[in-house]
C-alpha cells in the first residue's frame, strides 16, 4: 500500500516530514488538508482528532505528530540512517528537536515569518508587535542551538540527522524575513550549517514556495 502524507502545502511541519521522506527515498502520495479551515473533513479528523498536519498513513499504520512521523520514516524504510549511533548523540538530536518545537517554532515561524513575510504576501499588513516579540525571543533559541551544534557538515557529525531535518524548514522560513536572516548571521556555526544545507536536494525538492506578492489573494 502506498505511503500517504496528509499535509498543508505551506506547513513547516509538513515540510519536515517531506524532507525525511526525501532523504530516505520513499515514494508517497499527498492529500492536501488546510488545518485553518473552519470545517475539516470528518475523514481526516478520524485520522487525527486534533486536526493538525501532517499525518502519515502507511498500510494500517496512522501516525500524527511530526517527530513521531520522522522517526517512523527512518526506522520503517530502507535507506541511510537518520538517527545517530550513540546514545549521547541521539539524546542531543532529541534535545535539539524539543528546543525547536518548544521554543523556536512560535517566535521564528508564527511571529517573524508569518507576520513579516507570509501575511503581507496574502495582502495582510505586517503585525509589527508580533514580529518584534518574535525577534526578541529568537536569540535565546539560536544561542542554545549554536551551543549544541558542531563545527561539522551537519548539526553534529558528518551525516544528516532528524535534528537537521527538523530545524532546516524552520530556518528556511525564518531567514526569509530580513531581520531573521540578520539574526541568523550572528551565529557562526548555525549560519555556516544553513549555507550548506539550503542547497541540499531534499530541501530544494520540498520548497513550498510562496504566492507571488502582486497576485496574492486578499485575506478575508
């Protein structure tokens, strides 16, 4: 049975799942779900009662929550391992993912990116207080990640892990805001890491793009 990813095109978490699938070379189908819609299909809520994305369906297995999806993808399919070999490095991988989810996603994506970049592309004015709140909260996250990162090709070691896969789509959005790109540039290891990772085929293949500013629909 084919793998099916229920996803929203612009979802940063959906992209994390897609990058993991690309890194493992897994073919999959997609079903577009807008988690912001007022009435989600009952068939989707039967899969994910919280109505969030992404949700992965493989044979009889249904998984939601992105960290669970990416670990399943790594362990259920052949291909290069996306988790480190040692307990110490696996703990650090999990720590980085938890930092991103708990402290990074909201200020970097929902505040800085959404209100500086995505909202204006849809015709909404930038919410400056939200952007400034995000910019104030982001340095602590970047400092913590910088301290955990190695001077290596990836966040730690010489092969990509789920930590890189989890962080990359967040940074891809954050760095589209001029202030986000400037902040990232203050952290040597992270900015060097991003300069390498942004050209990785799995990141290029999963780039959701953004609507053109001049043709974007007005938000109602």
